[in-house]
């Protein structure tokens, strides 16, 4: 990386961010003093990627999956170890659902970075893999335990999903146990619409 990129100064900027210095103009001045030759707008794009996840945490009342919460520190976006780009919530969600055996090497590295930086991602991935395993094994006996763990996980979306499943447990048990699917009929109905 070159001094024309704000990522060249990422360690310094992250420390300033944690210390509460979040004003773009101040940070621009500080990194200019350290040799930054890029534009203010490039720095602002980087800072916007840091602000966006924080806003989503404040707005939703629950932690975003791409935020690292370390005790005693402010939230810092989790970055792709290969590219340095912030891992988006959509990418994190997709990686949360994919078993390790189906991940590419790059995806596995992203999963490891997310797990290291976000306990919420780790919990969500564990619950997602267990849920997938229940369906693949066709064993509804493990569902009650999964629902209890999901409701008590502290993850708002997963807890809500688990409560909805619990409302119609017989239908969910049948979906797990029985080999039949209405997928073909639904596909034909959607094709006709």
C-alpha cells in the first residue's frame, strides 16, 4: 500500500478512532503530517465505512455482525484479511450459513476474522450450523434444545426466528422428518404467475 491510500495509515487512524478523534478534517490533518498524499474524499470513504456499522448498531439496538466488540474499546469494523476491505453484513450473513467444508480458502479466512473479532458472529454461526445439522440429520429431537439456546442467545433476530418456529413445532418437526417437499409444486405455480 502507498501513502496515497488512507489504509496505509489504518493502524494510526484506528487508534485515533478508539481514542474518540472521529472528525474527518482533524484526522486528515493528522495523517497529512505523517506523509499522506491522498485526498480528503478517500479518507472520508474509509471513515464512512467505519461509521455505517456503528449507526446500524445504534439504530437496531442489536450488534451488527461485522463489528468487533472488545471489552473497554469502541466498535471497530472487521476487515477482510486479504483485501483490507470492511466485511459487509451481507457477506457475513452468507458466510454464517456456509459449512467450513464448502468454504474457499479466502472465505475461510474471512470466517476466522469474523469469529475472532465478533462474539456475536461466532454465536450466530454456531446456531446456524446446528440448525442446518438438525435438518440434514432429519432428527427433530434436537430442535427443542436448539430453540432454547437460540432464544437465550441474546441475538435478537435468531431469538425471534426460534420463537416463530416454536409456535408451530409440529409442522417444523414434519418438515425435518418427512422426505416430501412442495418445492416442485411451488416452482410450477411461480412459473405460471
